[in-house]
């Protein structure tokens, strides 16, 4: 069969039809992974199809069928959430690309809910309530989005998005314009290569290292995203877990038997207990200690309005939350003048048992895990030291890399 591309059609429904024909004709299996949508000007999670029709149950079912996972983070910024969408989230402003696009239309605040994963997950549950199908029920992965054929994903080893901006002291490395090309006289919507992240990675919980097993894991959404670090993250959710289950010798087997992994779904009982979650997290073995582990909860209220809350559930260094429940910062060991950091703060391993204290079995909800590392130098800081050049003045010289699990959804009792 001939490959299908944007030269054939820019309508994803046409791609889905081609995918269905491929499976029918070949007996093979395929899935599609949408690009991070933070430069889509609201197209990625729009309320209408490309033909302009409102989303209906057929569209929602086809999208859920063919697009089970989503690229939430990559070089061109991070697409988990946005400070305007999550104003109570202290870590929402990471890799934020909220100006410019690949076309002449400017960004507006109204399009932000249609560009970010957390808002899409909330809106998907609202669609499920009205249509019976959730079009935005996706797992989360990261990817590099580099066009160099190089797999370097670390901040200290960033070879650039394209060969034009591979490591060099030439100003083009930082200054190459990525957005704003269609408005050359307006610099306010420019994003340059220096604004980019070093990469993202897709992490997969497969039962064996084969194409078939990896494909199956992507299909069932048992995957997580990182911003380039090789954090090990596992999550199980269920209604019968206890804190002692964290230390079981058969932890994974029990997780599957008594609950569901990331990407799974639980059905609440009106008179049942709240969901509980088990999650061990190991730092990148060759990398950076962990700051904290969080659970992000999203829900749709009875009136259809979305809600969210970020819970700190495990953290390093014996810190204590303040009177308002806010956890102090972990600290910062980065020496920007020589581009180094130290693992003298943070923890190599964190684990937690957490049960939702505010659970309402009548509401749809999702839960995903976000893990934060301690601060480390940004790739532009490494470049400045290696090449003896100035760091970009408008960028922080350090960042906190992270990982996002796929959600676990909880549907209301019948």
C-alpha cells in the first residue's frame, strides 16, 4: 500500500480511513501519535472537525480508536498545561510556547484549552458525558522531534532540532527563528531555537522487547513521557490497595491483579471506597535526583465545569508543607558559570501510596503522575560554557526535568 501523508490530505479523518483500509487489506495493526499541539492554534483538540462540523459520537469513537497516545512534550516546548489554564500549579510554566505559530494568525487566550493535554483530558470527559464516547482519552509519550537522525536527548548533549543548528558558537544556534516567520516585522511572536527544550522520550511498559509487545503497550496506553531524562515510573490504581502493597515482592503482579496500570480505567461504586494509587519512582540511573512526585487530578463537575488539583504525595529531604499545604522548593545546586549541579539534594528513589481524600463517585475523573527532578543546567548553559559564549539573557539558565504518566480514568457508578 502507498503511504498516506499530508500531501494526500490534512484531515485526520482521511488518515483514519486509510488506516482502517490498511488493517482490512493487510491484517496488520496501526496507530497514530499526534504531534504536540502547542503550535496548532487550537486545531489539535478543536471542538469541530476539519470540515467544520461539530464533534459527534462517530468522530469521537474513531479518534479514540486510532489515536490512543499523544506526544505531550518535545523540542518545540511542553504541552502538559499552561499557567493561564492551571494558575494554582506552581510548575505549569515549563517549556511554554504560547506565542507565534507556523502561520500568520496570532495566538489568543481562547485557543489555549484546545492546545494543552490537561485541558483536553478534562474536555474529553465532558464529551463522554454528552456523546457516550471520549475523543481525548489518550496516553502520554514524549519524543525528540529532531530531524538530525541523532538520538541525543540530554541537555548536555543536545545536537539541535535540525543540522543547521547543530552545536556551534555561531549565533544561529540560539537565534534561528522557529515561529514568527510569517510576521517578520513583528518580533513579539518570535520563538527561536534557544527557546527549545532538548527533547522528550517515550517510555513503554512492555512485557518483552519485541515490536509486537511494544505496540500492544502503546495501544493500551501503558506508557509515560519524559522530557529527555530516563526516569523509571510505574503506577497502579485500584480500590483495594493498601500502603503495605508498595513493598510486596510481587508488586507488579499484584498491581495488575487488584487494579489497573497507567492508561487503565476504573469504575466507581456509589458506596465504595475512593481509588488508591501505588507508585514507585526511580531516578535516571546516570542522571539526576528526584525533587517530588505529584498526582494531578482532573474532573468534570455536575454542571459540566472542569476542575483540577495537583497533590504533592512524595518528596525528598524531609521538607514539611507550610500552613497552606505548599511544599518548599527543593533547592538549587546549579553552578551556571561551569554548567554543573550536585545530587547532594533530592532523592534517588521515591514511592507513595495515595488515596483521593476528595473523591466523588458521581463524577468523572482522571489521575496522572508528574515527577520532578532537582534543577539542572539548561542546554543553553552547557553551550555557553563549552563555546565560551553568552547565555541567552531572557532564559533561565536551569530547569527541572520531569515525567508524566498516562492517566488512569475513573468513571461514575451506574
